[in-house]
């Protein structure tokens, strides 16, 4: 892919920095965004200089608020892509499979699919102003793959169910207490702190780090199959009257009427 529109990609010393750049949509991703993120992670994988990848976003309001629901309400999908596919499952696998640690530097809201992205990263450093949570059931969406099953491994079953069923938002201090993030820092120190962690990792044996990442992933590899099944099911929900009501209500800033679908 040549020329990024929705993200920024740069390499500093041994660290690749991937930055979502859609602040006008709270850094929500459309199909093109996902495609560009895939391209950037593949570039980091192929670059022998890169030892660690940092995933972050522009601004202080949002890290990522998931799929662009306004786009979905406007067009019924997440917009055109070069491949013709919306490859969010492949992006999830790529974050796990790239043989280099990925650090999420969460600068604001990590909600919905954006919450899933940070959970999948190897480490998370959060701004003190960051907030975390799910929104899927609020807009007739869900993640039955890594976004639920792997989340439960991170915070435990009870917390994971709370996050999904209630769709509340949690501050960075709570997220750290639950083991959802590794460290909380002042907003102005976020990226520098992530770079410091990346530099410290880069001092270690790259072969050992690569095998460690694969080893950590082994126990949850079966969850990829659940993700594929869940994505197929989600497609049916999104295209249903219930799914359209969720997207429309979000775009119109009103409470959705899900009562008739119970």
C-alpha cells in the first residue's frame, strides 16, 4: 500500500510507531484504516531494524473508539478497501503474530473495537486521562473472539462479563488495578514512556523475545477460530433490523429501541 491517509508510520531507532490519525472520528477505524494498519504492521515485521512496535493515536481524546459506526450507518458497511474485505480479524492476528512486542500507548478513549486492539497488544501504557470500556451491545455489535475470550484471560471472567454486559467506562487507575494496563503516566509523558519501554526491550535478545511472544500466544491460539465464527455471526447481526437500529441510534445520538428484538 502506498501513501497512508488514516494512519502515520515512522521508525525511530529500533522502534516502529504506528499512529491512528482520524481524530475527527475519535480515531474510529473504517475499512481503509484497518488496511493501512495491516500494511504498517507488516512493514514493521519485515524491517530488521525494528525490535518493538508502538500503537498509539493522534490527540488526547481518543486512542480508538472501534469501528466507525457513523460510516456503518451511512453506507451499511465500513467503507471501501483495496482488497474488498474488512480485515479486522487479520489485523488482530497480525498484532499477535508479528514476532516483536507491541506496546499500546493509550492516549484517551479505548472503547469497543479500540479496547480490543489495546487488549491484544503485548503491553499497555495508559495516559492518566485514558478511559476503557466496551460499547458493542449498546450499538448491536459484539466480539465473540479475542475481544471476549482473551479479555477474560487478562482480567478474569467476572470483570470481562461486567465490561461487556454493562458497557461502562473505567478510568486508567481502575484498569491498572485490574491488570488491564501495565502502567499509568501523565498525558505529556505517554509516548516518551512507551519509547523508554521499547528501548529497554530492544536491549534484549531478539530471538529470545520472539520465542517468548510465540510461547505466550500458544495457550490462546484456539481463540482465533472463535473470532472467525463470531465475525460471521456479527455480519448477520449488523445486516439485521436490530443491527441497523443500533447504528442509526448512535448516529442520531438517541437511545436505541432494542425492546422489540428481545
